[in-house]
């Protein structure tokens, strides 16, 4: 990494910190709640200030080991703050409204910060650049096994959703009840049409996610394959798979892992789980476990695959 490279990354992280901090300060002064807490805006403002200082320090001090740790810590905090962003994106894609616009904006800002802070942290390490792009290659066997695990993690979730889409019952709730819930929540005509055809929208998104996952670990994710016709043989831009992969991982890993922890505490009676349209807490736990394990398993696999792709395609 050249000096200009890590200076640019540091400036980008610092600029994001200023914007993120200003957003948090605005929420705090206006009384806008994030995560349902009145004090949350001050926390966001503090994280933004810390990111601005760390980014400025990266520009001024150069490669310093302790600063790398600070940047990675802030990156982790931003990733946690982006929790459930993907769910909001899916909601908006199908014409529904998010629960809270400020929360959705905050998650989007945090996701951007996750990428910029990770770039600044990685820029601390000198990297030897190759004269030409590396040849397309498969991920190591362990990474491909992780991709298989992430794929299989979605199977129970897909089965559950398809049972409802075809009118069957799962965990005490029927497909008709699920459809009525979609109508009540204001789902778009496209979403409702897919449900009537037996094609749940989230199942289609899961299929796209699995396609992305395997593109990160197989050579065809680096060079467009023959079936892409006009693009075949051309190099796949690194940002094309890495952008959705990094955002997806930053969203799904904390969402799934926090969900698993919450469900575990509900199972032992520490918390009471929201039943929603389900008749009993046991049924709510059953549905919750299916979703949380799917998101956590796929999210972790996506993070591992993205890291492998990043390293294998570095010039």
C-alpha cells in the first residue's frame, strides 16, 4: 500500500466519522431515538468523534500498530450498529415501510462506516502489488466447506417459507394466516403475487445470496463465465461481489448471533419472547431458531468467503 493509499483511506474514515457524529448529535439534540433509547444519539456522536480522530491520526502518524487496533474496534462497533440493515432493504424492495426511518438511516450510515474503517485498518499493512491481476482461482478447501455450511444453514429456513407459500402450516401458523399478515402489513402487489404463486420473496433473495456466496469461492466469480454471453471472459470488478458481500456479512453476522443469544435467553426464561401471530412461546422459539441459525450460518460463511475473495483477487 502506497502512502497516498493509506492517507486516502484515513481521510475517508475521518470524513465518515464527522458525518456519523453529526447525525448522532442531531438525533441527541432533537430527541430522536435510535434503538428505542433516548441516549443513543450521544453514543453515535461519540463513535463518530472517535472515528474522525482515528482517521486523522492515520493520516498524520502513518502505520502505527495500536492505531490499527483502534480502527478495527471502531469497525466492529459500526458493524454491530448496522444490525438488521439487510432486513430494512428487503422491506423497502417489496414496497413496505420500515419501522423507523431514523433507525434505517443510521444502519445505512453504519454499514458505510464498516467498509471505510475496514479499508483504513487494512491500509495500515504494507501490501506488495502484483504487476498483473492474479489468475482466477478457487478458495481453499476449508473456505469451500464453510460455503457449504452457509448454504445448508438456509435449507430449514427455505423449507419453512415454502411451506407457508404453498398454503401449508408450520409452527402452528398456516399459509393463509401468513398471507393475511402480509396484507395487513402493507406488502406490495409484487410480494403478494409471488406468495400466491408459491414463491416467497425471501426465498428468492436467499437463492441470490447463495449464488453470491459461491461466486466468492469459485473461479467464475473472478471472470465472467460463458453463460453471461456479452460479458464472458471479462474480469469481474472486485467491488461487484465484495460490496454486497461485505454489507451482507456486516448485517447478518451480528443479526444472527445476537438473535441466537436472545433466543437462548428466552429458552431458559430470562426474557419473554414476542409471540406475534403465533399461539405459543414455543412456536415463536421454533420459528426464531430457524431464522436466526440461517442468518448467522450464512453470514459467517459470507464473511469467510469475502475475506478469501479479497485476498485472492488483491493485485
